[in-house]
C-alpha cells in the first residue's frame, strides 16, 4: 500500500462549468481517501459535485473543502472520477488534490 497524491488544476471558462477528471493508470485500482479542493475566488453561488463514472458521490464547498471519510472511495482501473464546478466564477483558478492508496506494495 503506497499512499500518494495527485493534483489537477483548471480555470473556470465563460460557461461557469468545469470538470477535472482522474482515472487510475497502469491497471491500478486506487482507494481515494481524501480530496482537497482549493478555489478561493469562486463565488458563493457555485455548486461543487463529485461523480464516479457519472454517478453522484458527494458534494463539496466549491471555494474550498476537504472531502473524505470512511468508507473510502474505490476507483478501479478504467473508472473515472469527475470533480465538477457549476455556476462558478469565470476566470477563477481551481485545484483538486486527491490523496489515495495506489495498491502497490
């Protein structure tokens, strides 16, 4: 079990909707233990949601939050985790950092 992290970043486009995607690589099965959100300039009217293969998993506070608790979120090889902001401030920088176990010795 090797704990590691992965960061994805983006800038909210004019539409106000942005998704950051994460998919395990090299036939790994991950166990996501925490997702940390940072987007301090996103408006309070924004909405933040997390989906796994299109299925709703959790909401988050769009300007900054820590999402995680037991049970952890399994993310099998070939599955995609989507971290989505909607109705967000265009031009705002966003970041999501996943802390996960990659299942490797």
